[in-house]
C-alpha cells in the first residue's frame, strides 16, 4: 500500500511491501535510504519506522485527507511517477526448470488478479533471461537451468547475483530484483594436463623437491580444491602448499635414492580432492624417468671362452662374437672392444677384432700344421665421461680339416652290350683312393639305387660293376652310370665319374595293335577300292626288327576267299574293299589281319576285323498283298450290308532294307469317298467307317501308297477297285466259320423277296458243304473264326507240295510264318481262272513257272482244306 505524510515542507510517499522483499517507494528518496540504512526515521520527521525499515505515519490519517483536495493536482503528478527499491532473493544453482523462487506479487503487495491486465513482466538486466513470472499466480519461477560457473566465471568474488526488472502498467511501476545464485559442489577438480613428465637424475639427493601442476575447480569456497594425495611409492611423497589466493598445490619430494638400473621409470598417480559434500576428485598421472649416470662397468658373459675353428676356414668367416653388457644407457652403455697388451702380434694378424660389435673373424689362412692353439685377451670399455672397462680371455683351438678329395679311376668299361646280356656279367672295373688318413682316408663307392646294376668288391679299393636285373632296351635304351666315391671325414668329401652304357637291340617284342578287335562300318554300294580303315601296329624294336608287313589271313565265305573281297597295304596297313557290297546279300564279314616284323626269327601278331555293312535305302517297298500283276488293278467285292468297322482289305508291303529303312507306313493316295473307308497307317488294314447307303456308288476306287522310312523315302502304290453286291457267296476255308448276316431289306419289295429266297437257298447249300468238310477233317483247326460280315474273296488259291491254299484275309499270316522260316512266299494267278497259287520257296530261288504250278493245283474246297491241314 502507499502511505502519504507531510513533513512540514513537502509531501512524502512510501510503497509498503512484504517483509521478505524489503522494498519501499517514497518521496523524497533520502528518507527511504535513511530508513533503510538506520532502520529509524529522521528526528525531524513526525513519522516512525517499522521494524523492517519502512516508514509509516504517526499522526492521524484524517489530517491528511482534508488537505488532499487542496493538493489534488500535486497528488496526481506524484502517482504517475514510480521509484523502485531493491528486492533480494537467494537460490542455489542447477535448480530444475519450473522451480518456484518466491511469490513476487505477494512480496510486492500486488493483486494477483490484476497482473495480466496490468501486463506485468520480468526482464533480465545484462544477462540471459533465466527467471520469469507466472501471471496467474504471481510466482517467480526458474525458466532455464542456471549454472553459477557459467554466469560468474571469475572466482575473485564469492557472491554471484542475477539482476531483474519487474514492470507493471496502469499505472507504470518498476521494481528492482536481485537474485543471489549460491554455489553447489557440481564440479570435480581437474588437472590441466592428464600426464606430467619429470626427468630426475639417479644421483639426485634425498629431500629434493619437484613442482607439480595444481588442479583447478570451478566451484568456490569449500567446494574448491582442498587436498592432494599421491599413490603409494617408496621413493616419493608430496607436500601441500597454499598460495596467497588460497590455491592449493603440491610439491614432489624424493625420500629414497634412485637407481636407474633397477627401475628406470616410476609411474605415480596424483589425486586432487575438493571440500564439498559429497567430495569430488580428479587425477593426473606423474611419470618420473630416471636419468642415467655412468656407475656401471662393462661385463662379459664369461671370463674365459674356448672356441674351435677349422683349418682352411675362409677369410672373413666368423669365429666368435663377444658380447659385453653395460647396465647404463646412452653413451655410458656404448662399448668399444680392443686387444690387451698381452695378446701376441701374430694372433692379432691371424684374427681381426671388430671394435664396435666384438666380432672376431679370420684375417689370414689358418693352417693346422703351423699352429694348433691361439690365446688372446679382449678389453671392453664404455664411452662415459669417466670410462670404465671389463676384460675376458679367449682360447681358439684349430681343428684339422678333411681337405683332400677322394679319387676314382675307371680301369675297364664295356659298352655297348646286348639287351639280353646275362645276369652277373661284369660291365666295368673301378678303383678308388684318398690321400687323407684316419676316417678322412676311408672311402665308400656307390652307384644310383634305381639301376639294374650292383657293385661287387673284388679287392682292396677295387670294385666290379655287374648286371643285377634283366635289361630292356625298349624301356631304357641307355644308362648313365655315375660312380660316386665319398670319404668319411667331417665334412665328407666326394668325387664322381659318369659312364654311358648303351644297349643293342634284340628282336624280343612282337608287333602290337592298339586294339585286339576292330569293328569297321562300311556303307553298302561302296566303290571298289575304297579305303575302309588303317590298321597300324607298333613294334618297339629297332631297325629291321621294327619293320612290319601286313597280311589278310585267308578264309573262305560261301566259296569266296577274303583276299578277293579285301586287300591290305603290306607297308602301312591300309585296308581296302575290292568289290561293292550289298546289305541285302551279306551283312557282315569276320576275318583276321596279321602284322609280322622283319627280325630273325620274325615275330607276328594278328587282330580280328569285323566288317559291318551299313544299309542304304536302295530298295523300294514291294506290295505283296493284295497281289496283282504289274500295273493291274485289284478287284474286290463287298456286300452293301457290311457293318461299320468291317475289314475290307489289307495291304501288305515288304522292304528288304534294314529295320529302320524297311519300316513302312500306309496312306490313301486317292479315295472315292473319304467318309466311307479308313486306312491304318501301320498295318495297312482298310475298314469301313460307316455302313453303305443307297446313295453310295456301286464301285469304289482306292489308291494306297506304301512308303518306307529311309532318306529319301521310297514308295509303292496299289489300286483296289471295290464293287458292292447285294448277296455274297460264302466260301469256306479250312476253318469253321459262322454264317454271315446280311441286310435283306431294300427299298423295293420285289428285291426283298428275291433276296430272301436266294439267301435261303445258299444257306442250305453252305450247311451241307460244311457237314461234309467236318466229316473229312481229322482234326479241327485252332484258328479263330473270321469276324462277322468279313469280306470273302472268290479268288481261292491252291498249293501243292510247298504251296498253301489261302484267301486274301489269311495271306498276311501265311507270309509272316514262312518268312520266319527263312523262305520266300510268292503268290501267282492261275491262268484263265480266279484262283491263286501260293509258293513257299527257299531264298535265292526264282519264281516257279506258273504253268508248272497249275498242274498241281487242286480243284474244290475239299482238296484245299486237305492241303492246308497237311501244311
């Protein structure tokens, strides 16, 4: 609230706020400052101060109001002017965003409900806006997390303030706010360098100090660095020092003498600890490198060395490498080697000492006979400021060397020799020697292990080379025999001598063909003299034993010699055909060919040759059924009442070519009505596809072509003229047949009556004939009766002796049966008749004379049946 008073000369005004803020607004300001400073009112005033330093009126407030109207214009001028006092708050850093600092509206005596209308705001002075006011509640809250070390980076002041201005309008008023940010222990001590390196001489005295880098802590007060700790060490400790500004730092103190040869590097850990709660620490590594001083003399591994060296060792060869060590480092450990005064001049001339690495090498040729033992003394000196030395003695013993090579001498050697030389035959005589003595003079003679020879000792240092295995020139024509002599020295010495043994050929190998059986395929109709194949044999022998001559071994086939059919070149084995072959006559030949060398005695071998004649499609199909004279038409009769699917005729064609080329297919080349007949392309059967109608013509013309499977295909044709009849005369063969049913109905009643009477008459005659045949036939046939409504040919055939009676329906069965027996079946017409003569003749025999066959032809069904039975 605002309080007004008169001091006798002017009006005073004061803004009373809550005790927490200690904020007042008054005129003049010197009264407020006096009140704030002394917590009492000035003596000249008629007012008194409250305990919080805010002045209030002591007189009756009614004295004031009667004058307010007089001074109304003064009061309005005063109320438009605002002066702010400072309000103090204290908050720790790192508070969460949204945390409430204080209720600013309450502390300033403002109505919370008017904050929004009066547009109250808080502005930061010279800093980022970390706090803001909630206009709904009047609370001052944390807008963004505050980091004291970022806000006040300098550690010279222990206090850190955040200054704000709170402003309201209607009327305008401004309030100054100071928020003190107190420190918390949120930072650990840290060293500017994580690793500190110190170089300390091993001769440094005990108690010497070495400065270490101090740790820094952004926190202030008790939260800053308070103490240091050093890891356990028997050589070092630390002492804490405090600077003028209160900074803590540590000194490293040497408490025990250092020895670089025992421990060259000391790894320490320095830890800085702050005084916060809880405490935080920071560490740094301290690496102390001990500097060397020349306090160690060089020393050898042994005081005395004994070395053996071979005589005649090459100049520059290493004898020994002396190694002296110095525990110091740097120039204090660099060593120089030299001979002492006790080493003889002759020894120094024979052996060279390398002053840098201690190697002793051969300088001159060493001879065991001149000196067997060398002694020397070697000194090792370091390069320190005060050089230190060490020495050792070396004895070199010379070892005798096997320096004389063994010798070999060929006394006798026989070459060439026959490959069939006998075993244990002496080929060569060899002697060996060595000028050395002892084991160095003992020699051994040997030859390669993979040879058919062996060494046999005949006397001291004399050896014979003899044959141990049979020799074969065809496998190995010559041998390079290497005689190697080796002594038993160390290292052993050897010498060798190589002799070449040649082998003479002997005719001991027969000619060899690559195969034992040759199959040669020859196309028929070949040209005479055509090359069939080349049959070449191989003989591993040499010269005349290798020259081969080829022969065709004589063999007769059908009174024909093989030499008349085939010829072979005696020099190169080329096989030729002497005639043209026909697959239909001869399909293969089997004979032998001999290869003979020119050795003495000659050797030979033979091989079997199988000539296979390959068929060509050179024979056109021949139609054997239905048979007809050349260029004639086959006439057949068929009842018009024939059912659908009935067999009309069967075309049979033969092809004398091979199976592949003789595979025949049948096709209609011409047909009167394509809807009436069908032809099976594989068996040649012609069947009806439907029943005859009165519209179908009485005569049907069928042209059938029989085509083989060759390349190019060959063919033959047959023309069949079919005539339909109303009635059928039933013929009987040697088999019992079931009477056929006919369609006796026609369009005209007259034809119906005539047909019915004719059929009845023929049926009666047929039954009588059948009974007679059954009585004369001793054994009924096992063949199946013909199918119903089958076509019966009137052209019956008779056969005598080798002939067989057959109609067209059985012609194919007869042909197959006789063909399996290796015979040829021929069907010939009888002159001036409708019968046929079927002859079964051996292959190769021509057709029988028709007139001769006619004489033996039997007339009548009874004779035909009897002939069939005998067959």
